[in-house]
C-alpha cells in the first residue's frame, strides 16, 4: 500500500485551491495509512488458535504427549504471531465494525487537531481517508451542517470509498473535492477571499 507521491499531493492541494475560490468553506484533506496498528490482534488470534487446534488434535488422535502438546502450542503461537502481523493478513482478522470504529475516531481527532472547529463562520470541512480500513468520511462544522444535511455527502463518500478499494486514491480525492465544491459553492458561496487553513494533503504514515 503506497501513499500518494509529492506530485500527487500537489494535485490534491490544487484541487482544494480551485474549490475554495468559489466557497467560504475551508477544506482539509487527511490520508492515513491505517487508523491503528492493531498490535493486540495478532496476539489474540495466535493465542486462540494455539490453545484450541493442538488441543483438538490431541483429543481426537490421542498421540500427543503432554510435553509434545505444550511444544506444539508454543510453536503454533510463535509462528502465527509472525504470520498474523503481516499487514494484509492483520487487516482481514479485524471485524469491519472495529476497523471503521477506529478510523472514525481518528477522523474526529484530526478534525480537532487540524483546527477545523476554529474557522470563521464554522465552515470547516474534513475529507478523511484511511487506506488500510478502506474508510472514507466527510466531517463538517456547524456552519456547513446548518445548510447541508449529512445525507448530502453520502453519495460522494460511497463513490470515493469504491475508488479507494480499487487503489484509485488520487482520482478519488480529486473527484470528491470537486463534488464537494459543487455543493458548497451553491449552499456556502464565497463572500470574501480568505484561506485560514493549509490546502496541502496531510499524510499520516
């Protein structure tokens, strides 16, 4: 999984700049490699398998001595800990609800850390992506939510999520920013020129 290059990040920043010329909204984009390292997940699954599988084999066959059973459990635990720590495998071991919960929490932390709640007129818009979780969310401040219902973003998020799943993160960002711009220039049109927050793509590795 490769995050966007510097050139691609500039393309995102340029798209934001174009949109902000037509709206008072302040757009910030965040791209995270993953929402959590899920360090406990490989240990949890390795422990469960190491305890259960050798025990079942011993129960069904009866050929394992207690000493051999203990060695088999240790060996299974160590091997699976290493295998389950591979990012592609770790992600598949985590329930979708847990992955999305962690990504959603990170999105909300970024909304605060990037000062989107301190913009003039409360017009901050966060476009957040976590690649490992294939998760996309758009968060807006009160000045936007009072003019646009949350459901207004659903189709944009759905399209972007599909693009992330297909490995088209850059085009997804551009399409999403432009689609948000179409809504914002109508409902939150520009009344004065300003740029309170940086347009650059924030990358969390």
